[in-house]
C-alpha cells in the first residue's frame, strides 16, 4: 500500500450543492486555478449532465487546468456517463465518477429498484464508462448505511469491470470514527479484488465528525484518497474540510505516516476565495482558516508564544498562508503592479479589457481608501466578474439620509436589462430603505433568509462585505457585495442575489 494520500477536492460539485452556493462558470474556473496552485490531486469540477451550465463549467476547467486530474460526477446511466466523458475531452487527465445508491432505504424508497437491479446497473455503467475513460471512480451512495454483504458484491463487480477508485460515502453524516474506519477495513478485507482499486472516503458533517471519520477511514480502514471541500463547504452541515484534514495529516505525520502533495501556503487564499465567491462566511474560530485560528488573546498564551512559539502553536500560521494584513497597493500603484498582484493572487482575467475595467474600479476604491489589502482586491475582482457577465441588474449609484428621530430614506440608481432605473424608499434603516427602493421596481417577491456584514480587513476603515441570501420558489441564492460604504455594499449584494435568481439554471440533484 502506498504512503501517498490523494486529495480529491469536491468544492465545485458537492460544495456547490449547498443551497445558495452556486457559482458561475468563471468563478468556478478561478477556484479551480486556486485548487491547482494548491496542488490538489483531483478536482471534481461538477456534474456535467445536471445542467448545461455545469457541462460548460466542467469543460472549461478540463480545457484550462494542466496539473490536477479533472473529474465529473455522473449518475450510473449511459447518458450521464457519455455527457461527462464529452465535457472532460480536453483534460490532460480525466476521471469519471459514477454513483448509485446501495442502502436498503435509498434503493427501496428513492430508486424503487431491487438490489439485483442496482447491482446490474452499477456493473453495466462502470463497463460503459471504462470504454470512455481509463480512470473510473465508483461510489455506492449512502454506502455507510448499506448492508455489508450486498455492498461487497457491488464493489467486487465494479472493480472487475475496471473501476480504479472505490469511494465509500457517509452520505448523511451518520458514521462515528471507529465504526467508519472498521467499515472500510472490513470491506477491503472481504472484497476479493480490493487490492485492484484505491479506496476513498467521503464524509458529511451532520454530527460534526466528517474530518474525524475521514481520518479514521484512512488510519483504520487503509483508504488512500480523501474527498473534501475548502472550508468544509457542502449541503447541510457540509463536507470534510480540506484544510483540516490536510493539516492533520501533515502536523501528525508521526501518527499517520502519510504524505500529501498539497502546497499548504495557498490554503488561506483558497479559503477566502471560496468564502467571497459563495457568501459563506468562515466562522472566526474555524480550525486553520478562521480569523482567530492563530490569534492568542490571553496574556499567558501571548507570553508563552513570545518566549517559544511551540508552547501554544502546533502549526505555523505562515505555512498555511496567513500573513500579517499586508498593505499591497495604494493610490499611486500603476496598472502593472495591479496586474502582477492579480497574478500572485491566482486571479486570471481573460482579456485586457477586463483588466482595464478592474483597474478602473481599483483606482476608484484607492481614492476612497488609502490602504488596499489583498482581501480588497479579491472582493473587487469578484464584483468585477459579476458585472462583466452581462448580468440583468447592475448597481450605479446611491444616496441615503438618516438622522436620529427621522425615518431613513434612500434613493438608488441601478440598471435592469441595460435600462436605467431610479428608485426611492423609506425604511427602518438606510439598508432597509435602499433594498426596498430596489424591490419596489424589481418585484421579485423573494424572502430574505440571511443578511450579514463582515469587515474585510478587520477595522472600520475596511470595506464591508455583505452577504444576502434570498429564497424564491424553492430556490436559494447568495449575493455578495463589497464597498467601504456598507449601505452600498448591501445594495450590490441584493442586486447580485437578484441576478442569480434571474438566471433560471436548474440542476438535477446528485442526491435525493
Ligand atoms: O455524499 C454522497 O453520497 C455523494 C456521492 C454522490 C458521492 O456526494
Ligand atoms: Zn457527498
């Protein structure tokens, strides 16, 4: 057995399944580039057959990423598998990941299939996929709640048909570490051809144990691939977090004895990029990437760290990409310095026109804010990419008045389908007034299920980053907006969420 642990990132597929986390094609490519810089072994870029948008995203990523294997999810049927293979054509290294549920509950209630039918469909699908791609991963969905004898038969059959990776999902996050580790071990011992495939773990975090379960699957079960997402993004309580599992294996090499190829210095930038793109804010006390992960507030701890760092620190902040808030650019910085910083941050822009537009926005921001941090640039570029895609709604300007004892009032100008709209409204506060002024014209009827403000670089001089989550006709979308003025940031976030509601892309769910 090898001592290399394969890191399979599914931020762009399972992570994106989290309600509100949907990303545009270009946002996905930007994140894929960051994953490549991280040296992720396999990037699951999407579920090509689920929508045209997903197909195009997988194709774009397959055509542009050089170093990582690019994977598409696919249900176990010929149409989905052929679509995945088509989207992956341009990849240097491609993988098709096909799945079918194997637990009694899923087979009976969801698929309405007998176990024999499921076994037959799994076998046929892997046979079909193997003719299109050399690298095939098979997942028995809800594998952890499946009956062991039946699961062994399915796995043995798909390995015989040429599956090269066997992934055992704890789809509903029900496992506990020791039991999950032993489950993988039992499967590997009982499946006669188990040595012909790499074993993989895929854990959801419903009981907060996704990372622990994955590590047990590796340590006890002998799995050599972990499926994970940046920031643990994913449906419900999320997936196993990449940064936590990687740093656990690296920091405790004495215990795990495994190597991971991840370039950890890019972890924090990846975390920020995913959070800014999806609007899913990282909790301050989140391991590795939370703002407080390396902050020592108590006097005893500070004293200890100053005397000898390892008294209270088991990892070095700089090893995962934390740097003291760096002032990177200012008012006098030129276009070349801006362009170079974009490159260093892993942001690539398709055309000189896009760079010029982003640079103009940078200058505008630098006029209002003397110190520009990396976080400001990433926020500005996120805004720019939204504006550059011919979105339905775009922010133009806003003025608002609020005074103690008076009802706040806002006037806003925005475009809808290229046409300028002027709106005005009162509200409980200036943010409320501004969003009401937009809603009066748009009449989306959407319910706001979340509104949050975050200071991008920590002080009152910082830009405010606002996330707005809207729900309408069963769809949930997140909009993110950034500006030194939080009322403007709120209006931008609201328009961004409306843009996402406006784009009607529906996807086939991978589960359920
Ligand atoms: O959680 C799960 O079962 C999945 C499969 C589709 C691999 O994401
Ligand atoms: Zn999953």
